[in-house]
């Protein structure tokens, strides 16, 4: 299949691009490189462009005869979404509407959408199922939910077929060591811990140690990035015209912040200094996925089912790429 991957030079997008190529698809990556890396995707697949440029999107879709789209291109920092919501609504909502309108104009009827567990807000029960209420507590979550609703509406009105994946905590690196996690700024716990283990940071800050959890720190469901990538490939075969389906992606087991810290220390064999601080607003005590629907309907099965194996892949990549991808501009 000829697939357009927007945001395909980013963390999850690049791993998905590699998975699609491995499965024999013809992949075009559309990315403005504001957060992605040229080095993370094959040079001949990359088109540098922005979601705001509707004409460019439509031209790429038409000239490359795209048959399906996997959409990752989004801003994803919760705190920033609170302080600058306009930026998030312009990119995540208006930009995505540009994309799906360009798809409509070109007659492309399949899209896989990168959504988030943040659409659930503070859930009332664990594990979270797709039937649970979506009550986001920050603009980032609202922008993702808005597009889920738009995709469902576009399906009913125009016949668009869509799958949305609500991720939990994406983590890890490619098993072959070629791809990993490199954000600027970095906010994710596992890479922060490993950068500290490498001496690149003095410590890691823990936000809140007084939650109603067994050790007082937040509990999260960590899913390996290659398992996420596999789900996107499977979804291309699941999409049906006019239908919208949402799936949770997680391993169904939660680990506390302290669990992750101790595992990172053990895997790296190095000390990792930690400083405890106050809670961040809007952080739920616990987020754990029920992914039975994805297993049942997509035939998806995560290969990485424990924290040790996930962190081992991340540690290998960070150790071999201490400066991240070698494509940052000088200065």
C-alpha cells in the first residue's frame, strides 16, 4: 500500500515508518522537522512540509498516489498546551482538518490517527476501557478528542474510514538499535533517567510522592514503541469505509515512578540521583490500559510485556547515541 505518514520523522512515527517498510509498503513521510529528525527516516521518503499548508498536503497525496494516511504530526506537551492553547488548537485541530480535507479532495478514504490516553482525563476505574468516559483535563487532550469526534462525523457524512489509537506511555527503542527517543526538550521519564545515568543531567525530578498509590508515586502503563508501530500496520487492514474505531494500546500492567527508577538503575548499573518535588496539576494517580479490544479485533499482541525489556532497548540506544540523532543544527 502507498502510505503517507505525517510526523513520520518523530519518535513513534519513525518506528512506524520502519515497520511499514519492513512489511513492504511504499512510505512517504511528511514532517516539518520541528520535533522530528532527518536521520530517523530514509532520505528518499521524506517530504518537508507543514500541516498548515493544505495545497502542499494535497499535492503530495495526489502525486504520490497515496492510498492511506497514518497521522502522527501533533504537538504533545501537556504543560505547554495549558500555557499556549492557541498553538495546540491551530496545529492539532486546524492542521488535522487540513489533512483530512486534502484526503477527501484526493479521494483517499483511510486514516489511522495517533490519539492519546489523555482523552480520558482522570478515570474513575482501572484498567481503562474504550467505553469509559472521555473527559480530558488539558487542552492537549481536548485537541485529540476533537479529532476523534471529527473522524467519526466525517465517516458518517463522507464515508471516511478511521482508526484511532489511544496510547499509554510510549517507551523503548528499536531492537536493532537504529532508532530511539530523542526529544528537545525531553520530558519523558525513561530517557530522563537514562540521560542522568550517562551523566548528562544532575538528577531527575519526581513530581509528587504523596499519591494514593502503594509507594506514593504515579502509576503508568509503559508500552514499547515497536509494539505501537505494529498496531498501526495492522490497523491499515482493519479500516472500513464510513467506520470509526478506537483502541487502547498498553500492556495492561502499571509501574510506579519508583519502579521505573529502580529498574533504570539496575539495567544501567549506574546511580541515578532523584529529587522529589510537588505534584504537577492534572496528573492522575494511575493510568493502566485494557487493550483487549485491540488484541481481539486487530490480532495485536505486544512483544514487550515487562519494564525490564523495554528499558533495556532504551538504554542500549542512549548508550550508543549519547548525543541523540546526529542531525541537530549547530549553535
